[in-house]
């Protein structure tokens, strides 16, 4: 029986804010090893307080297509003065049977 199903990609990060001002995610992008970019939505329940930590979830509800990992994840706040970069991001191969 054939059919379609939604494909999504999401990552939850625990970020520490060493700055004196709260941090609010404004956007994110995933860049694979070939330079291909996937724009991601960013969500957080509350700003990350100064000197504290908090969770940020980034993701997309569309098939990101084949990614050549490792990838780099970049998050930024508005107006983009403080940027978080996470390198060497890898995802499990979900195309294998039994996963």
C-alpha cells in the first residue's frame, strides 16, 4: 500500500547566555557540507535570560531533501548581532529498514 507521510526535521538545543542581555532566536539555517541551505523556523518558550540557559527548538515541516553531513547549524537574534554556530551536526539515516 503506497501513501505519503509528512516529513519533518527538528533539533532542540540547550543554550547558555553569558551576555548581559536576554537572547531571543529570530531565525535559523542548516547548511550541509556542499553549501546547500535549509531555512528553519525557531521557537522558544521564553527568552534565554542574561547569565542563564534555555531551550530553543529549530525545524522545518518539509522534506529538507538529501543532506550531506556533517552540517552547520546557525541561529541568530534580531538584528543578527549575536549568532550561535554549531558545527559537525549529523542526523541518523532514517531510510534504512527498521528505523
